[in-house]
């Protein structure tokens, strides 16, 4: 703890208490504001994007996020005496969302919708902010070059800088382009299906080489059929998901919205874990949250209704949205994740927990199929 306390000395924080909390060292100042220090896991460029995203949310009235803090040197990254890198964030003390409570699950979905609404327009705003940062960097680099060489950039360097700027401009326009629900879903399902078929072929060749492989091969065909079912369902409504209200602009997405990243602080919900935010179809955030809630509650329809009601109270859902959610729920995403984890592991020793997770997916699949019948009747047909 003493080593990490030194990190706080690099910030303008008059701490009155230091304590352990939520897998990080935390401190509290005289005003009751909490801060948390954690190891650096992202690049400095990504940290800047995270900071800008949260700044946009805060400026738009969504203030309860774990914003990054700059140190006395105006940097997000602070090194200790061993040159290990850390970051400090404004943090909150609160209770994690109870995923087994219908009421809290609904409030969590409503919080997601508010977060999405507050993030609308962020892509264009961030595009301009990043452009400003690039211009500032170019100017700083030019001054540095001038000091070293005693002369301005040559024409060749100016041409190189222009080429880089053009490339960066293209990158910025890529993440704010519109996308149809069809193309978005097709990319997701087709990619996952290709991966599953490749892994299935590998597993069949290794039949009899351990309990995990045997359990996998026993259930693999069934889940491959579910993947195909999702793709066939998508192709059946291809035209409906290619025009009109099925055209979506890529907007702010949390990237990992689940109960571990939602806390109740007094009367407010706090959203943390935005390190993986991106610009895409916001429906994917809703699906991730809905799927996690259903998995933790044995695909109870009451919880699905709570999620959709909570989200819909702040962000209207259309028939196309429900159709997409239905197709995503059909897809055996848990099986796909386990498959990828195994395929990318060393395979010399498979933890018993992996076998248990695979068996649980098989057991829960019947509950999921029964749930999907009700979901289709209530929201899609």
C-alpha cells in the first residue's frame, strides 16, 4: 500500500484517508471525493480518448463517471520509482447493481438509455477534438525540428505531414459513418460462424483427448445449427433491415455494460469501466446487458421485460430493434466465447472450470429456447 500511496503525492489531492476498495487503492479528500489508483492498461492515446468521451458526457449532464485525473505534470500516466505506470480516476463508493433484483435491473437499463442519449453527437465532437490535438502535436513537432535544425520543415516533410493528416481524416470519418442494421448484424454473425466452424473442425480431429474436447464435440453440432438459424433468420428479413428506420448512425457505446460496472451511490447510478467504449450501434450495449441479466436469472421473462421497459422509457425501441435483439439472442454467444477461449489457450491443461462452464451452457440452452418462443410472441410477431 505504501508504494501506491506515493502515486497520490503526484496529484493535487489533499487526502485524509487511504483504503482498499474495488481491486484498487483508494483515497478520500476533505470534501468526500474519492479517487482510485490502478495499473496502466491502455496507451496514452487511448487514455486521452477515454478522457474526452467522459468529458463530453459530463458536459452534457451525465456527471457520474470515473473520470481520469491529470497529475501535477499534466499527464494521465504516473510512474513509481520502479517505473511501473499507473493512472488515477475520480471514483465513487457504492453498492454494485443487484442483477437478481427486477427493480434494479430495470433501473440499470434506464441508466443505459440515458447514457446513450447523453452520448449522441460525441463522435463528431471527438473528431474535432482529436483534430485539434493532432494540430497541436504537429505544431510542437515543427518547433522541435526547427530548434534542432535551425530551419523550417522542408517541402518533403510538409508533403509527408499532409499525407498523414489525410490518413487521419479518413480514420475519423470511418467511425462516424452510417450503417444498416442488416450489415451490422451480418458482420457479427458471419464472423462468429466462421470462427465456430474452424474451431469445430479442429476439435473433431482431437476427439478423445480429454473431457473438455469430448463434451464439446457432443454438443457442437447443436450450437452450430443455432448459429446457422441466426443467419437464416437475418437473411429472411434482409430487406426490412436495410432501409428506413434500420439505418443507424454509429454512436457512443459503453462496450462492457454489465452489473459489475454499475453502482448505486446515494440516489444516483454511477457508470464505470468505460475503457472499452467505441462508436457503433447502441443496440449492442442493450443486447450485452440483456443477455447477461437473462443468463444470471435462468432466462426469466420478467427480467427481459424489466430491461426492455427500463431502456424504452428513455430511448424508444422499434420493431427492427426487437428483431435484431431476437436474432442476437438466438446466437450461441456463450458457446462461441468458450470455444475461442479454448482455441486460443495453450491446451496443455484445461481448468475444470472450463468444462463446468461448457456443461452449464448446454444445460441452460433449453431454458433459452423456451424463453425465445415467448420473446418472439411478445415482441417480434
